[in-house]
C-alpha cells in the first residue's frame, strides 16, 4: 500500500528503477499542476517556489521577490515624504487665504492674483498624486499605481511644455512679469503677500519699482496728489539704507523721495527698476534653475520607471498564482 502511494505521488523516470531524489516529511495539499494523488494530497519538491506560498499560506499570492520589495518600499517612502510636503504646502496656502479673508465675498474678485492660491493648487495636486503612489505601493494596488504613474507622466509633460514656452516666449514673459509687478505696486497696501514679495525683491535686488522708482506714483497712497502721510514717499524697501540701528527697518526712510530731483533721490533710494535687475539675475543664475529642473525631471522619470516595474512584477506574481 505504501509502495503504491509512493508510485502515484512520485512517478519513476523512464528507463530508471530509482525514484527521483525528492524527499517529503509530511503530506500537504498542493496545486493541481504538481504531482498529487487522487485525494489532492501529496508532497512538494524541495526548492519549489510554491512550497512556502501554498503549503504555509493556504493558497495566498506569493510575496514579491527581494528587489521588487525594495522598489515597493522605496516608492512608499518617497511618496510618503512628498505627500507630507504637499499637505504642508496645502495647509500654508489655506491658512494664508483664510487669514486674509480672501475666501470672503468681497475678496473673491482678487482670488486669482493671490499668491496663496498657487500654494493651495500645488499642495493639493502633489498630495493627491503622492498619496495614491504611497497607498498603491504599500497595498500593491495596481489601479492606484497606474493613477500615480499617470500623474507623474502628466507632470513631466507639463514641465516639458513649460520649458519650451519659456524658451520660445522669453521676451513676452518679461513683459508679463513687468505688468504683474505694476499690478503688485498698485495693490501694495491691499495684499500682505504681494507686499511681502515686492519688498523681498526690492531688498534682495536693491531696486525700486519696475522700470524706475517713479513707478510708485501709480500707487494711490504714494502719489503726490494723495492727502495721506505717505504722499510722495516710497516703501522702506526702496531705500539704500533701510535699517535703523542695523536691526529695525526705518519706515520713514523714503519719505518725500518722489518730490526730490533724480540726483538727490539717488542718494536716498535705489533709482533703477527691478525689471532690468531681475533679468540680469535670471541670466547669471540660469544654471541653478536649469540644474534644478534637470534633477526634478530625473527623479520623476526614475519614479515612473520604478512604478511600471513594480506593476509588472505584481501582475506576474498574480498570474503565477
């Protein structure tokens, strides 16, 4: 009886009287593709890939191999960090909008020019795509991984198109930038974010206005016809020496600068506009921007390749089961 069972489970090779060198310490339920007895019980060959997965896990899918597991957890870790960064950016944007009451009915017409809106859009987009990649990799969900790969591919296409447009329409973009800065000058007192950005540009580049410091006449508060105390003055960020005692900005350093003749005003404030200074700064630092874009593109392309590799491994594993 024992010999018959051994004959059914492990058939002899043709032309040989000895059984293959296979050992089995106990009987286990095994898939039909292996040699099994009529009852479906038998022993698995040593080293067979189904031994741990089917015999010990009761037919569950096989775990990923070592390299696929490394890719899986690398994608999870990267997207977890990016999702936190995206959520932080989203929170900062929402806080900025609510703090300035930009979501109120009176401020809605200016919502499109609010810099905080950019934080909200970028933070929300990055969070959704990164969370999809994070959860998809951890749960080995093919649909979420394909969604993440589609988001990465969309980012790459948009970045490529943006680079082409910037290179082809550089002169037109400079005109748009000048127009945007003029709008920021007219709304200097109305929007704290625009005021902060404009002050940082003028302090960092040591400039004033767009073409010259005379552009501040477009602001109703600094215009000489204004009855306020700021009439004919300039923001402290336009001053050559805006600091009082080296630590505190002197808010009155630009007082009456628009009444002065140009020679006298040059001793108090920066007369050159920020438009030419900004173009020169971009020209001198173009390699930094280029390298940043290149590194970002390489990282996104690598993530796309890793995701497609992981999806392929998951599908192969499921097909084998």
